[in-house]
C-alpha cells in the first residue's frame, strides 16, 4: 500500500531533504504534499487524502503544537498519524506533542533508514531491510 504524506516545515530546504529521504528510504510513497506551517497544512488536508503527516514543531503562523491541537480536534483528521521531525531538545515540548496525539518523533539530522524503520512501525508494516545505496545522505 502506498501512503500519501504531508510534510509540514517552514523551511523549503528541509521539506526537500525529508522528501528525498523518503524516496531513498524505500518507504511506499503515493503523493507527497507540502505545507510551510500548520495553517497551510490544514488547508492541504481539507482538499487531499493524507495517510501520514511529518511535521516540525517550530514554525511561524501556526506551530506544530497548535497544529496538533487543531488536527486532533477535527473528527475527520484525528486518526491521521503525526510524526514530528524536529531539532527540538526540550523533553517538555516533546511530551506535550505526544500528549496532543503525535505518534512519535525523529530528531534531525536523520538517515533514510531511520525514517523507513520508524514510519513502517507507525503504519504497521513488517520490518523492511534497506538495500545498499551508493550515494550518501548529508545535510
């Protein structure tokens, strides 16, 4: 099964890095949608089927925590898994995100195999072993 993924991050460069990591990882991707903050993400959700959301915490307009609050308050979106991809080091913020309904988090920097392994677990897929890749993945 392929998954439609929404990447929410205020950095266009980071969205591109996450998109590339997803492609390299071998995770079964359908469509990839992007948003620069939580407000834009809610707009994307209103008009597209999304199976999984990857979101940063620190963003202008609407940050990741407020986005989680609004997302989980809407009946039609409350069951979409959200994984944070963040540089956040505050356990308080991460715990708050988990209490708001995030499935977990991946800290930046990350490797494609970390994304595949983590997202496969979230989506209930069997373990997947990455094949070899000739090119590295540096930020």
